C-alpha cells in the first residue's frame, strides 16, 4: 500500500524511523510520500528518499502556514530541477489561518508554476477559502494533484474531481463522529481516492495523538472498505494503482 502523506521528516518520526518503516512493511505499507512544510523539511525529505530509495519519495514545498511576503522559491525550483522530488507540497490556501492571504496566494501560484514547469503533481492543502483556491488552480491547466486530508463537503469534492484531482482520506474516517469526511469518502469514486495517514499529526481511532504511524494506514483502508461496502483487497489494490499513476 501507498501512504501518500506521512511526515517522516518530523523529529518525532526521525528518531525511530527504522522501527517505523519495519512496522509499516509488516502490514503491507511499502511506499511513503513525505511532504514538506518549508525548505529545510524539503531537504530532509530528499535525504530520506535517497537513504530509503524505492520506499520513501520526497515532496518539497512551503505550507501556507509558513509563507512570508518575500519568499524566494529558487531553492525549491533547484530541488525540482534535479529530479529529487516526486511532488510539490504541501501547498495551498488556508483562510482559517492568520497568514496574510496575499502572501499565501503568491506562494501558491509560484509553487504551482514550478510543479507545472517540471511536470510534478501537487499535494494540496485547503481549509476554507475554497473559491480562491479553485480560482487559482484553474489557471494551471493540466496540473495533477491530490486534495490531501479531505474533510470538506460534496460540493468542494465535486469541484476538485471535475478538475481531475485525486482526493486523499486519512484517520478521520476511522472515527465515530467525523460524518462529513465519511460522507465524502462514500461519495468519491474509488478510482480517484488515495490513502494517507498524515502521521504523526492525524491519528486513527484508538491511537493516542502523535502516535500515528504509516502502519495505521491499514486502519484507514479498512474503514474505507466498510464505508464503500467492498472487500479490503479491492481498496488496497485500487488505491495503490491510483497512487502509482499520480506519482
């Protein structure tokens, strides 16, 4: 299986990475995309991908929480140019956060430019501000990507699917009271769904906060199978195929 969003570059994960990867492999999670939130974490992702070639895949970018007015993306472009990245991200718009919106929009556009220039998919973060998010995206014709950690409603999901995007679900669909995420998972076509943990930040039901690991992707897959009322094996096969096509 493919964990399409796991922060192995976080210090909590790095200190025990060998154990984490071994536990993931035992449940069939053998490919992990490591997204970044700033340029330093992008470098760590690349180092991990080189160290664990074929298992870890690096993504680089500047999360909307971390953008500033004078950000320079030449370093990120250099990373993309070398072929060390499988994606740009995570990037996007978050109007719930207090970072200046004009800074977020500029950073989003500049990073989408890099992704389009080098033919890389994007890991998309969006929280509220969906109209502006889609207005910017529509100017980048043919861009590939995934709306990560999806928790919005069917209207937002439909707009993303109409643009050719994938949608990723994480441990939220394993919990009892996350109705909207489960409804979106039920509505989304299986051939456009990816799985992720967003470890260590988003946990699955029954696992303490910050203790989520790639191995818990199996719980996400099991919950999606229950929501869709299909065999677990089908979920594993199709989401792995989807991930391979995107990355």
